[in-house]
């Protein structure tokens, strides 16, 4: 019984591996553009909402009148409605993009797997290939849809807020902007730790997926060889490692969230402190100060979200490299262009050009051993299959048909 070894090598790709995704994204260019535009408009309407609060405080409370309240309420509700409509539109596009990209990548990977030589499956476990085809492709699909959408939402909102704050009061706006780089550095410090822990979790999860597959497909062999306790110990060890790695991720995320809340409180305190000082000398009105308090809280919530999106992009590089490594793996035996032009490929065969085959298949003194194996599978094997005969190779799991 041979143990599978995963020999697939992945090459580190530049620019987070986004070049590998360019053909897929180009295929859905229209959907991508619609998703970005709807997300940007959603962020714009979201950034405008605190200005209604500023207007209400300045006009109704400061002016001591209710004139125009009805139109202000209608405008506010209309802005909310447009925001929700564009959010629904962008969410729908992101969901469709995730499904479409996943479908295209899975089809591309599956088609390529049909063209690879048998030696590839000898050197790479079924569970390992399943992880590439399912887990990694899912991660890439999420990157091209929801991760990108969150970047548009949060990045667009932050840009709009900066422009609005600097336009209504540049002094207070610059004060908030000075805190942003510090918060970004803190977020990236914690996100780097989260990234390392997440990489470990994904690697362990890939091994667990492989063990699941091997445990199910090789259940008869495990029972026959009474290997259950050994297999169970290995599985428990892997799940235990994943548990500890996942707990570390939770610790770092909890610390990041706590620091984010602290940053929001500090930003709000600075706005109230500096805004109160400016209001005493007539440098800012109460309505503008109320709008800044809202922007201060939202900005400190947006920066960690953008940092997390960027880290998700960095994390997804591993998934892209794995899928790219599989797709770029070349089979040991490659048909010449002349053969493909006449007979087609394994996925698109030109059966009408296939000549009928006649003759006898003969094995004479064949000795065979797997490239990564130590035992000889066939030794001085002889067999003759006459024309028209059918040969069936049967045996229990682990007898040579299925590798362990």
C-alpha cells in the first residue's frame, strides 16, 4: 500500500497573481463594470446621508422653523431608497460574478485534468486535487466578487468622506486624516499576523480534506489492515492543529476589533474637543460638528475593513498560485499539432478521422514500478490479448487500482 505524495510545485506570481485572473475577468468585463459602478454609487449616497443631518440641525433647529421639512424628509427617504437599490444591484452582480468566475475556473481546471498524464495522479493525491478544484476556486471566486465589491464600497466611501470633510471644514478634516495613517499601520500589523495564521489554517484544512477523501475511499483497506487507530490519531492531530490555529486567528481578530473601537472613540473625542474649540471662536457651526461626529465614527470603521480586504487579496495569492500551478502543469505526453488537427483532443475528439484498430496487444516480460515507489508492482509480466477479446482488471481497494 503506497502513500500519496503531493509533488505539485507552485510558482510565486507577481502582483498577487492577478495576471492569471485577467482572462477570466475579461470574459465578464460588462458584469464587472456594472458591479463597480453600482457599488460606487451606493457609497456616494451613503456618504451624503450625514449632510442631511447637518442641514436639519442648521436649518430647522438653528433657524427655529419647520419650513421645508416635508421636502427634506422626502429627499432623505429618496436618497435612502436609491442607496438600497444600488446596494441590491451591486450585491446581485457580485453574487453572479462569484458563480460565473467559479464556473469558468472549475471548467478550465477540470478540462486540464483530463489532459494530464497518469503520472500526475500518481504523484498527487485525490484529496489534494479536490482541494484545488473546490476550496481554492471558491476562494478565487469570492476574491473576484465580494472582496472586490467590499473594496469598492469601503474605498469609495472613504474617498467621498475625505472630499466632503475637506470641503465643509478643512481644519477638522485634516485632524481626522492625520489619525488615518496611524490606524492603517496598526491594522496592517494585526492583519499580517492574521494572514500568517490564516495561511496555516488553509494548509491544515487542505490536508484534512485529503484525509477525509482517503479515509472514505480507502475504508475497506483501513479495516482490512486494522489501520483504524493510526488513521484516527493522524486525523485527530490534524484537526487539533487546525483548532489551535483558528483560535489564534480569533485572538488577533478580537484584538483588532477592540483597537478599532478604541480608535473610533479617540476620533470622536478629538472631533468633539477640537470642534468645540472652533465653535467657541466661530470657526465651525453646530450642524457641521454633528456631521463630523458621524464621519469620524464611520471612517474608523472603514479603515480596518479596507485593511482586511487588502489582506484578503494577499491571502488569496496562495489560492491563485495553486490553481495556476495545476493549470500550467504540462502532461508528459503531448500530441503534435498535426495529430490534434487530424484526430482532435481528448475533450474534442474528431472520431470521424479515427482509423479502425486491428491487432493483438502483447505484454512480454514487463516489469513496472511507480516513480516514487520502492516496490515492484509487476515483475516479468506476460499477457496476450487477441483481437476482439475483452480484459477486466478487478481487485479489492488497495490492490493496485486505487493508491493509498
